[in-house]
């Protein structure tokens, strides 16, 4: 894969390479943070100095289906020793699904000093770069967060309904089988969290993985434009809602559209199919 | 015994370390049971760690389980494989057919993603299915396609 600067992205501010990370391991203005789906991975080996940001423990509200509040975010950032000026470089498994999810949550609190390490944990590992098992500890900071602002990058079900009725575009990033409603769950798994199958009306099905290369890195801008604009006619000025099942895969697509292609108004519907597929009397499409 | 050992963990970090230690005991399926490319019929559905499961009938007519995990980052799948092998191998097929999928939550806790839960529960389901096939066959007298004589039992298809 070519260097990030040569891929034609709208901005390279939010994406760094594994090589860049390896050259900045001792930069005190940076904090590397691993965010995985597999809870065992961080402890089994991580980038030297990296902290863990766990998607359930650190990002979700402990009781409600929601994200942490201002004090919770402050506690997280103080624990990892980050200030408002610290640039947090996120990476993880699953081609950075959960890293993008964490990155997206950080934006709810205006922590724009954040980047994704292209290719995530697997690329770092496959390149033979060092992994350590010692958990990193930093002196606690005095991080002061603003109140959470959901308005810019997050969208709720009533807004999605308005969005649908206004005929504005949506991107369903789930697999084709989930999109068509063919699969609600795997055989022998009675509950995957939705009572109805299908997709939100007029949503385009663009599985998140189409934006990623085999090694987990992001495809070039030309390749991404061919998918999102060429095949699906999404335009940079469109008001777009992305969704999946709980909002983690769609965080990946949100990142691609917003930062790599420069789309100006993309929001993530984290209620996603586990909410929409259970709602009473909302429209659903199936082929 | 292994499950009781996990219950001794004082906190999340300690439990995770225990699980990592368990995963380090993982040994991939021996050649006398299967060699690459592994048949897709042994691939766990919905498991993104590409976990394969085989069971072998021992001379005692008990079943022993073998696993392969093809994703280098599939550490939870490797841990699950070790636990399934060490706790279930040697049990009767009728007991194995009743192993609850909720075992996954007892081991890993309830804060697993749906994808991870499905993959790990799929491994349990593969064990159940193998035991049920064995029971339905009356006796596992057929050889797994591609497997070879081992002298210590036969693979259940």
C-alpha cells in the first residue's frame, strides 16, 4: 500500500502509519490507545506505552444504552494521563472497527486531537514491530471536558425517521445478508437483538469492509470514491446517516467518509439495526 | 475445575491474564486428525477467528476434541479451544450434547460483542453438534474425510 500522503485523501490529519507510530513512540505529546473487540488482545501484547480503551468498560454508560457522560470521559482521559492537548492515536483489531468507534466517541467531547493508526493492530504485528505485555501507567491528568455534544456526529431514531421521510441518503454498512433481512441471526442463536430483518428505506448497502484492504489499511481516495460516489452516488455535500447493528462498523465508514473523503455532514446512527429492527411502526424495506 | 479456577480471579485484569495463560496452552489439531487446507465442514460458523473443530472417538468410546485457529489474533478462540478440550474431552457424548452455549459468558463475562459471542458460542455449538452426530450414528465407525489412522481412536465426521 502506498504512503498515506500519496493516497489522495481529503485530509491526512487523522490518519498515521505504523511507521509514523514507530518513530513517535517516545513523544510525550502523544498517547497510544488500543481498542479491541477481543478483550484478551491488549493484555497479550500491545504497542509499547499504549493504554487500553475498552469499548464496554470505558466508552459505554454503565447502565443506560448510551455513551459515557462528561465526568466519565474526564475520568477516562485522566486515567490515561491525557490532557486536551494530548494527541490520542487509536488502533485496534478488526481493521480498526473499535478504534474508529472510540475515535467517534472522542468527537462527542470535542477531543479532535485524535488519530487512527492505519491498518491497526494486525498490520503492526505483521510488520514484526514490537509488542509488550506490561500495562502502561501514566500520572493522572486534570482533563477538563466540555459537555457531550451529540449534534454533530450522532443521530437518534426520530432524526433518522425525519431523514428517511426527507429522502436523504443513508448507508447501511452491514453484510448483504443482514441488509436483505435474509439473516437476523445465525442458526442456534435465537437472539441477535432484532425482531425484524431488512434495512431502513432507501439505504444503500455498502459493507464497511469495502473500504479496507486485506491488511486492514484504508483504500486510496480514488478507490473509495469509486465505491461511495461512483457506485452509490453519494456526494461530499450530502447529509448522510450511516448505521450498522450497534454503530461500531458504521463508525469505520463514518471515519472514511468524513476524514478520508472529506464529506461534510456524516452522522452515525448508533441505535442502528438493534434499535430500528425492534421499533414499532417504523418503515422497513426488504427486497 | 478449570472454570472454578477462573472464578478465583480477583478482578477483570487478573481474569484476563488467566485466560491468556490458558490460551498459551493451545496446540493446533494434530496431523493425524487433519491437515491444511482444512475442510470447511469443520469451520465454526460466524467465528471470525476461523476456528475449526474436530472430535475423535477414543478407544474408551469417549470423545476428544481438537481445534485449529487460523487467525493469528484469535486469542479468545484459542482460549476457548483449550477450555473446551480440557473440560469436555473424555466426557460422554450425551453430556457433551447438553453443553450450554452460556458457558461462553461464564468464561469471558457478559461484556462481549455480539460478533465475539457468536463466534465463541459457535465453537460450543460445534462440540454439541459433533456429540449429537456421534449419538445419532450409534457408534462412530466412519473416518473423517482426509484424516489418517492414528492408532489411538478415530475421528468423528
